[in-house]
């Protein structure tokens, strides 16, 4: 009823006991409404019936295994995906403001 677009945040798998009683709720989708950033969840079957796919998920391409490696190296993201590690982001945000930062003038 909201319209607009949503972003899938994660899929949540229900416990086997819940899935056995009601298979429709065996998997839920956590979504963020792009219009107001509100989070909500719904059964996957319900989500698939009510939303139309606008974009396909960027595909992951396995990185070549290092020489002598086990082949379980990191995945390479599609070039259209910007990836910032959480630690790098938190370190970047915790940097001291420079002399031109607005907080120096308050």
C-alpha cells in the first residue's frame, strides 16, 4: 500500500518448528522502505507476490586462489558495488576534526 521501492536488508530463516507448522513463514524478508527508511519484515512468499524486481543482485565472482592456497579466498564484488569495511568506516569517522571543522567555531 506504500508504493515506492524497497531494499532487501536480509533474509531470516525461521526455526524448523515454525516452518513445520506454517511453511509460508519459513523465511522472512527484512526490508527498508526507500521513501522513509522504515524497516519492516514480511514472509518471503508474500514479498514475492507484492513486489516487482527492479534490479538484479550484482553477481559475486570468486577471486583466484593464491598459489598453494585452499581456494577459500575472498570474493570479488561486482564493479558497480561500493564496499567499505565496517572497521574502516568506524575508524574514518572517529578521526579528530581538523581546524576547519564547524565544531571549532561553536
